[in-house]
């Protein structure tokens, strides 16, 4: 018989045609019903070219979640968004146009940022579409849109009026390269080579010296006390006395504090504003007066005396030289120091007292912990990232940033008394350019106002994504059916930022968790196992690979390569190798397409055996899909299709399917089973490789897309897996024996069929031409 499928190979160029069919049919439009599956899809950030291949793999798997949910009978809400606020685009724009944000007129700089984002966004959307993401691209959202920024500002105003947000001057992490405050969650730690300088401090009116070791001698000018442990017997006679800060020659008091470790160095520690967060805590606890040693421009301030105007590293080197010249250095050690650096600029952060706006979080940590414990994490191990972060939070969240491209803080200050005023929510406000929407100050009655120039931390926007997609405060009926969302999928590196801040903000605004499940993915690494980044130059562009091999090949690689939750390596060679499986699936389908579909038949022993093995695969796939772990169904389907169905069963039943020496009922049973297994494989594989499965499904089984079908369930066939190994070993034995005798597979052979396999003999004899 002629095969119904004429093409000899799967052509990835068909994917564009299939994609158009999905779009034209409105297949993925969402109408809220009672059984809704809502995905709080991560809006990717178009920060530069290329879009990370690991991110493309991540999003292809999010689509697998959406397609699985649809085949489970859910109405799936899979919104697509683009994150367009914050520092990355500002840095990209500065580099692209060779300008400095602070030296460029604000409106012009914002336009340049928007233009940069538009170009990068278009490419990102192209990749997402070409991957077959089944979201509604016609209505995708942008976090810098007026509608989105209105929500961010409205939620700020709501929390401000409740007293959940406040303004205060406190020591903050400061990235002087970016020129803005950053939150603890935006800090990374790097082991950086540095010098540990052992400095001599002299006690006033005494010849006695105390050695103090520090990696930050440039902060000597900000030293306000020296502490020792109250139980340290070495210093009992000097507690309360004055000690002279070397080079600076200022007197400070020696105090006791339990944080001074007797076994570390000399046991004496200088406390400066601010070397680290321990200094911050000590200054607050001991009520010390802070000295600002480093300015917002990254240079030493006037408080540094003759070192004023120097960069931090220059000042450090100069002070060490001056200490050595004065004989005030005992020794210098070369060490590796765990240094806090800005996540974006990779520059060591400074801690500077600054006035900022804060969201209260300290008083709700336990409530967030309770919510976090109830959220089902996939895999469960990544829940610990959230719990560890909750344990480390020590201050409220600073949310104001001294940047341009972000949602503006909607506040105006009375010019006379500086009283802050927030407007009525529901509009998009730009206080740096818009006139104040007030007639007079509520405190002093003055009529002139000054608009706030700062913007929000980008996580203030991102953290309301589940509220935005569910139309919070806009459509109450839609909100009831879509909030809380079902699932938050995201990478593990932003658990302590996006995931945590979303729980925090949504709990504060709605009193409930934003979703019931969280799906966490690992990092995409290069071939050598290194984390990919544009700055390293090892990022792989996914678009040429998708265009070369097709989306289904890329997606199946993603599923079969990534063990859920763990880091994974990306290489074109591995992706290309995946194509072999789709070719095998195509060849199997083409062969089976030669036979008309048989609606029902009484299976033989051989048919029952493969159907029982199919039941096992269905069960394995169900477990993998239920846990959003696509590695499990991908491997199970590939191994079954390639190594069992194609290699053994099809070869065993070919003669029967041709009708050679068999009854019509036996022939029909073979054809029925071939189609039964293939159609089930296509249904099982559809969420992972949606293009080829839909094409084959519509060619062979129904003109209605496969993605409107129900996922198959086990049919309870009697388990015959005890025969599988024997069948494989017997077939291999025959093939090897023919090869060793120089026979072709079509030649006859004399060989005994084992007693345990006699029930399959009627298929094994013609398969191997056994005499």
C-alpha cells in the first residue's frame, strides 16, 4: 500500500504554516470559566542581543505546561508580557549611544531607551512565536505601558495611605556606577583579591599599641569607635579609654561589644560608617554619629581630609602608603575577600546614608513564611531558597531609585514645608514634568509643589504581574476567576527578588498568596559548564538554531536535556542530535500511514504485550507531566518509540500487517495496534513537540487539532513487561547470529524460540524467517 504521508522527512518549514493555523483559529484565546489554569508568565527583559538560549528553553517548557493543562481539560490563561523597566536598558542605551544618563536631557534619554527596547523586543517576540508559545501575542503587555504603570502607582498609593510605605534616611546599599540605591536582593558576592592591613592604633597618653586589621583602611576617617569583646582579658584595663585613629589622628573611645571575636586577629575591631552591614547595626545600636566618607559619585568626601576627591581604591592605596611611611603598619596580607557587588554593574557596593522610600517587610516575614510553606514548589528543593532569604532579611525594602527609565514615584512635595502629597489613584503620573494635581498643601496651605524625580525599583512593577493579568481593581468578575493564579514559573536566580516580592506585595494588597504553585528552573550553561552571559561572550543566540533545526527539535532537546530544577548545558551539537528522534517518529508514522485505521480488533499476545508497555509509558508520562518535569515524558516516549515500538514490535508485526499467512482478524489486530500506539505517542508528545504531532495527527486521525484532544489515560492492560527483556534479547540474538554467519535479515535461519516466548511465535517466525 502507498503511504498516506508522501514526504520522506519532516520539514521544519511546515512549522510556520501550522503556527498560522493556530493563530487564525483563535485556538489559544482565553475565556474565563470555572476550570481555569492561570500562568503568571515571567515577562522577559530585552536587555540586549542575543536572547539567552537558556531563557528560550525555559519559555518553551512554560508552553509545555500550558499545553499539558489544556489537554487536561482546563481553560488556560497564558499571558505574554515584556519587562521594560529598570537599569539594564539604561546601561544598554548608554553604551549604544555613547552617552551618560545623568548628562542627557531626561525626555531625550527616555525616548532613546524606548527605541532600544522596541528593537530588542521585536526580536524576542519573534523567538517566542517561532518556538510555538501558545500565548495570546495579540494582547501582550509591557511593564512600561501607561496601563501597567498606573497599576504600580495605584498600589503604591494604596499602601502609602495604609502606612505600609514610608520615607526615611538610612544607610543603603549604593551602586555609584549606576548612581542608585539597590536592595539587598540585588547584591551578589564575589571572592576578590585584596589586602588585609594590620594597623597600629595608639592608646592616648600611653606607649601601648593595639593592632587592628582591616580591608578598608580608606574608612579610617569614618571610624567612630573601637570595640573589643567584654570577656577579652587582654583589654580589660583600656575599656573606656581614648584611642588615636592612625593618620587621621582623631580620638575615639574603646567600647565593648559581644560581636567582637576574640579569636579573630587581635580581637579589636574598628567601627566605621560604613564598611559593612555589621557596622550599620553597630552604629544604630550604639547610637554613634555617622560620618559620610564616600559620596554618591564614588569619590572620597571632605570628611576624608587630604584624601578627598580620590576614588576609593586610590584613597586606599594612598592611606596604606602613608601608614607605612609613618611606621603604623605591622604587616599586610594578600587575601581573598568575599565582597558584596552590584548585580548589574559588578562593582563593589558602598553603604551610604540616603533618604529613600521603604516598603515594610520586617513585620510580615513570618506571614510570608507561612504562605511560602503552603506553595507547592517544583522541584521542592528550591523552596529552601525562599526560606533562606526570609531568614536573612534584616531591613525594610528600599524601593526608590535615582534612575530615569522606570515607573515614577507619584509624589509631590510642598515647596514651603516639604510635606509629601500623593494623588488620587487611577492615572499615570510623571511628577518630574507634570504639574501637581493639588491646589494647596494639606499641612501649611501653600500652593507651590515640587515633583519627585525618583523612580521605583523595577521589582515594584514586576511584583504586581499576577494582579495586572487578573485585572485587579478593573474587572471584578475576571479577577475572581483568575486570581490567585495557578502557577508561577521562573528561574531560580530570582526567587529572592521576583518570587519573594510578589508574595509580599500581593499579600499586602489582597491578603492572599498570588499563586498555589511555583515552578523553578536552573541556569542554562555553555558547553564547558559555565553560566552564560553577554558580558562573557558565551551566550548562544537561539534564533538561528530554531531556524536551522526547527522549534520541535529545539523543544524536544529542552525537555530531554533538562532534568527539572537543575542547571543544564546548551550546545548546537546536542540540539542537532535530537533531530534524529523526530526523524524516527516521522519514518514510523509514514510506514503506519500505509494502513487504513481499524476502529476495533481483538489483540493477539504480541499486541497485548506492546499495549501493556504503552500503558507503562502513559503512567510515566502522567507522573512527569503532573510534576511539570518534562524530562520524564521526553525520555520515556523516546525510549519506547525508538527502542521498543520501532525496533521490536513493528518488526514483529510487519508480516501480519501485510496479511501474509494470517487471518483477517489477526491482520486487523496488528493494524489496529499500530495506529493505537502511534496515536497515543502523538498525544503524549504533543505538549513537548506540538508542530510535528499536530501535523501527523491531522494527516492521520482528525482534522481537529491534536491540542484540543484529551491526554490519554492508562487502559489497564494486563502487565506483560516480564516478557520485554526476553523479547529484546531473543531478537538481538537472532540478528547477531545472522550477522556472524554473513546472512541478511531476509535470509532464513534455524533457531529455537524459548518456551516463554512461544505465545509470540506466530509473529517471531515470519519476522526472522525461522525454519
